[in-house]
């Protein structure tokens, strides 16, 4: 799981709350993390691999949105690998891990492993948070026709730059001036927790706002495509809205336990003695949410692929071959040859000023296709209602 407690445990003089959760059934906890991360990793890879007998997704070439979705899955996969490696070493070499608690010890490798593995997990999941934020931004810009594949470079700079900067800054403040003196006061720990949870809270607060604005813009696009708002357009808009809802639902399910756990542990840290009897229920709640974190955090990658693409099945096709994208063939042949006359606007006598050019309609269809990428029924319905499909 991904928690700033992983880094604070590397301090020999760690606080009592961190000691409480990290020493609670460590073998069971590491086994839970390995099992959950392995299952999530396997299912995520199965979801992403091409399937036998499945038509390729109807996407207009590569889009920044589809690239971002793939990068989110990659971050989850690499973060899950970090969890498996860290927990495996924790279980397989208990004497090696025990040296982390030795103050002024001569062996630096246990501390180096503790810090390095914790930073790897934290960095990858933090980058995943930033990519998810970029997905919300890109979705909004796509329907506003202000985004394109070139913006992916800016997203890379922002995501990796901010993830590395915040991670390094938080670790540097936590371990300053050395591992033996970290966690001596809140001035060391608080900045580390802020830099860790800042991208998570950003996604929780800002992404729903951006998704809501995107859905409103999608409705306007669908209405303006042909001057009417048919049942197909309404259903497609609802499916895009449901996709955004499922993305946020997965995020809340996987990470709300982290926020609850951290709140409980901070409350315990403020108490003079966390072992007092009145705090028993709070300690129990903190330990329960700690185990839940070990289960849900590694499953985020698989659950996100379900939200992005739905269940894609088990029939994996390992024969990689270039496939023609139907959208490209239709658009290039039809638009290039210009074999068909312009369609008749049946509402021209009422809405003359709202006539849509073929280029604008094609851009609208591409924008909606990017948002509904991975949804086969939506892609087929969009293609049938597209002016390109109808013979523009």
C-alpha cells in the first residue's frame, strides 16, 4: 500500500502511532499486500492485452486521453511491483529489516532499502494521481477543442516534474539532517505528509468539478452536431457521465481508507499515551483501515481498467499485428475523395445559422470518441450517427 508511514518507519526514533500500525501483524499485512498487488497486477495486464476475436477500438489515431489512460495503468503496475518487492523482502529477510530500528547502526543497507522502496511506491502512485488530474483537464480541453496530442508533452513535464519535486522535497524535510534525527518533531513529519497527500486531495476536489463541466460541454456538442438532441446523443452523454462517475468512485474506494487512517493516527499522535483504554476503539479503527489500505491500494489499477474499458475478457491475443482502424479508413477515403454531396439540414428553415460544416462535425465526433474510448457500444453508435458514416 502507499502511505507516508512507510517513510516514517525508516526513522529509528519513529513516533508511537507509526510503530503501532507497522508492528501490527507484519507477516499478515505483508502477505495481504503481496496477494492483493499480485492479483491486481495480473488482472490489469489481462485487461490491457489485446483479445481474440475483438475488433480494434475505433479511435481517431492516437489521442492524448488514451495515452494518459495507459500511463495511469503503467504507474499502477509499477507501483504494485514495488509493493510486491518490498513486502517479499520484509517477509523473507526479517533479520535484515530488524536492523532498521537500530540507532547509530553501521549497516546502511536496511535503511537504504527502506527509504528506496518507500520512495518508489510513493512516487509511482503520486504520478498516477497527477496523470488522473491531467486526464480530467484533457477531457475538458478536448470538448473545448483546445487540446491535442502535442499537449501530452506538457502533461509529462507537469506530472513527472511535480511528482519528483514533491517526493524529494517531502523526503528531504523528513530525514533532515539525518535518519537518526527524523521524526523528532512535527516540523519534520507534517511537510512530508502534505507533499504526499496534496495530489490525492487535488484529484478528490478538482476532478469532479472538471468532469461535471466536461459533461455539460459534451451535451452542448451533441446538440450542436446536427441541431437536434436525439435519444442516441442523450444515451451517449449519459454513458460518458457514468464513465467519469465510475472513475471517481474507484478513486474514492481505493484511497478514502488512507485519509481515514491518517486522520486517526494523527489524533493518536496528539495524545500523551496512545495505549490508554479510552483510545482502544480508535486504535482498532486505525489498524482495521491499515489492513484495508493494503487490500484496496494495489487493486486501483485493475478497478481503473474496469472503469475505463469495462471487462475485456480472458481471451488474450498474443499475436501482435498492425490493424487498420476503421475510423481512419472511413475518414480518409470519404473525406479525401469527396464522393458524396453535403447532407441536407432538415431544420435549415428554422436554424439556418446553426449549420455545421463537415470539418466541425468530424472534430466533434473525434472529441466524443476520445471521451468514450473503450466503450464498444458507444463507439458503434457514434460511428453510425456520424456524418462520415452516413456518407459525407
